[in-house]
C-alpha cells in the first residue's frame, strides 16, 4: 500500500515490489512540502540519487536578447521508482526536508510524453 501524498497529477508507484526506503514519500516517513518542479534526468549513477537538469532562458538587458541557461539539481530516487526511471525521462520532483548535504528534493513521478503539451 502506498500513501496518498496529496499532490495533484502525481500517481503513486504501481510496482508491487516492497519498498523499505524511509525517504520514499509513498511508503516511508518523509513528507513533501514546498516547491514542485520538473526536470530531465541526466545522471543515474549514484545508488539512491539522480541528477535532474532544468533549462531556462534569461533576458540579458544589454543585448536585448535571451540566453539559454541550465541548472542541475540532485534528487533522491525512492526504491520503488528505481526501475521505472531512466536517463532522459522528464520527472516531477518535490521539495522535502534536507536528506543529505546536496539533496532536498525527491522524485515523485515520471511525466509521460502524452501529458507534455
Ligand atoms: Zn516507495
């Protein structure tokens, strides 16, 4: 069983595997509060974390043009989402309490290509 985390548009994980991750918002004790963001997975090398990348444009006044920028963010990847999420996927992440020195966000769900306008 997974808990309803109360965020619209986020579906709880469907895998039947047991999840013992205490930082999993669906099966553990960590709650999601604060910001909800989207990003693309660029790295899945570490054991419990992923790196997401967000691209955005910044207006530069001097040149009256936009420049492309990006930022990278380390996020926790719960045990039950480990098999579903691959590099290149667009995911929804939610802010939680600080999990480690670099992590304060948890991956919640994959954004399916049909949902992207
Ligand atoms: Zn879980």
